């Protein structure tokens, strides 16, 4: 009896073990299949209606209803084949409601289905930005650039975030990529130079190499020239600018820089020539005429200096700086030509200087007030006044004016008219 029982137990255990080793059937559960068929049938009817309703609510800016309908769409599975549109507009509706965390949740769900979708990733970066989650925002920007290596807008955004975080080397890396795609981007050029300075690197070498790499890029030459001048390397700047002018002979920025570079190199005649060439490109620039006059005063070429001061006044009669510059030409020639015993010619020129300084003052220019004050304070000794007028011969007085005639002043054509009080 005991053997029979033992045999029964062994057979039972064997059957059980055998059944455990048999793999489950691949046949789908009938109930599950039936449920899926029911849902497919329901989707065929409901999905078009829901998608249409969502679009209508979105169009009418009914954001609450938009999110509610899109939630139904996702739960029912109506997003199949429409994932980008559904999750993008679903997220934007939450953004409009100021619910950026919900927008983020929707976008992350969409990216599980479309991990390489740029539109969803850019929206997710925006959601992180609005929540102040800078690190997550930066991660998304990096992923976007990995997906689209030509997206300079995202590169610029990421570079700006690196700058705010003080990660200047990463900023430089991103900006280098941007400049490969958009070499003429002046903002990026300025930012990378500043980033290099912040990172302890010398931007000058970078800009020199960039001009070598892109020898026909005028904006690069202009930026390099400016940096060379700032570093006291005027001769190199001049060579660089002249290379640019050979490529673009009517570039105003290049001629302006050339005038400045020659000035820094103490070559005043060439500085004047460069500014004069610039004036031919912009003949209504009174301030440029003044600059040319200033350069020639330093060169002691007073004939040319007065001519350009007069040109500035002819361009703009109400330009106080122009009148002040003309007074300054007279003041400088008076200072250089005056004798130990002040002559009438010295007095006439000093008085002409004061006349134009006064006009400048009336027009609001205070640039030469120091010189004007000196002439006024020393008027008795240096100005042509009533007593000097009465020392003239009757023939001279009958003219009603005086002009200097000595060698140092004989180029002056302006008359000093008799004062009404004389």
C-alpha cells in the first residue's frame, strides 16, 4: 500500500514539474484581443473628432479646453502618427496657462516616443527656462545642437548661458562652432574675444589667425585692426587695413580706422589723407571736417587746418564745435607766431580766435573754454582793442577792418571788423 502511495506522489510531482517547464502559449489572450478591437473601433470614431475639437479650441485660445481634449487624445491613443502635433500643441497650451511644469511633463512624454524631435526639445528647453532650471535648459540645448549642428540660434543661447555660469571655455567652444557656420556674425566675434579675455586667453592671436583663414572677410579685418590699435600695434593695423581697402575701396569703416591708425603711428599727413578720402565718401560729415582740421593743427599745417574748419562751418552753420575749431586754429597759430613784444598782427589773430570761441560758446560748445578764458583774462596784453584802432592811419581806419600781413600770418583771409564801440 505504501509503495502505491509513493508511486502516486512521484507521478504527481513529475507532472507538476513538467507543466512548469512548458513555455507559456504565444496565443494572445482572447479577452485582450477583444478589448483592443473595441478600442480600435472606438478610435476610428472618436480620434478624428477629438483632434478636430483640440484644433478648434487651440485656434480660439481656449487653453483649458485644449489641455483637457489633448489629455483624452493621449489616453485613448489617438496620438499615434500625430505625436509631434499632439504633444507640441498640448505643451504650448499648458505654457499659455503658465503651467510650465505640466508642459515639461507632456514634452518628456512626447520625447519618449520621438526622442530626436527638435520642435519638442526646443519647447522643453523653453519650459526649463521659464522655470529657472538653467542646468536642464543647457542640457536640452546641447542635445538640440547634437541633432542639428547648424542651429546657430541655439548655439548663441547656450553660449550666453555658459557666460552667465562663468564657464568661459565652454562658451568659447560653442562660439567657435557658431563662427564656422556664420563667420560674419559680429556679435559672436565680440563675445568670443571677451570670453577669451575672461578665460585668460589672448584674443589677438585668434583674430590674426581668423583673418589668415578668411582673407577676404572685411569685418574680420576691421575687428583685427581695432584690436591691434588697442594693443599699440599701429603699424600692423595699417597693413591689415590697407589689405582690406584693396578688397573694398569704398569702405567707410576702413578709412576711418586708417586715419586713426596713421594718427597713432604719428604719421599725421597720411592720417589727414585717410580722413580726406573718407570725406569724399561722406561729404556732409561736419565732424569729420573738424577731425581733419585737428590733425592738421597738430601738423602745424594751418592753411589746411583753417580750410577744413571753414568746410565744417559751411556744412553746419550751427555747429559750435566747428566754430570752436576755427578759433583754435587761430589760437594755435597765434601761440606759435607771437613775438616777445606783441604786435598788432598777433593781436588781430588772437582777437579772431576769441571771436570764434565766443560763437562756439553761444552755440553750446564748451570744448575750448579754457583758451577763451585765457584770452579774456589777458585781453589787455594780447587783443586788438580800441587803443590799437586809434593808432592806425586814417587810410587804414577808412577800410573798417584790419587783417594781419606779416609772414607768419599772411595766409589768413578773414577780416577783423571794426567794433561798433570804437
